[in-house]
C-alpha cells in the first residue's frame, strides 16, 4: 500500500510563493496518478491539480491556472505543487492523493480516491 507524506506548507504573505511536496512510499508508487486538493475552514475539500502516473496528462482547477503548477519526479516518488502569486483565499490545508483509476476521477470523485496524505497547512496573510 502506498503512503503519502506532504510537506512545504507554512505562512506566506500574499503575492508570495510556496512549493509543496508529497513523498510517496511503496513499491508501486510511480504507477499512481497523483493529485493535490485543499480544504479551507468550513468548506468542503476541493480539487486543485492532478497529474497522471506518466506525467503525460495534467489538469487543474480554474482558480489556480496560471498560478499553480503540478509536477512529479518518479525517480524520487515525489509530486510537487508550485504555488505562485498566493492569495488570502488560498489559505487551506493542502492534501495529496494517489489513485490508480482514470485521471478524471481526481477532479470528479474525491471520495473514492485510494490513498490520502495527512495534509499540510498553507496560510496566506493579506
């Protein structure tokens, strides 16, 4: 079973940048599609961005396009989320998830994704 550990969260001023990392352990980790999600206080968890296991397919939510970029390094079994031009409304706990289903399931079926990390808190001060 794959396990995920996120890191890189913290406090940043509006307009700043952070890079989140999600390290996956497990023999088959590189065969999973990977995604980033976030949950703000009092709100439901939402999709941020996803990348297929090969890196050949990506998708992202409209609210992060042009600001956030997902990438992965299969040699390190790590997926990244580069976040630029952060806004106060980006404040949330950010989670990564891994799944072997169709890449579209990342955006449309959060409840059935196979593996979740514990989350890392991102706080953007205005």
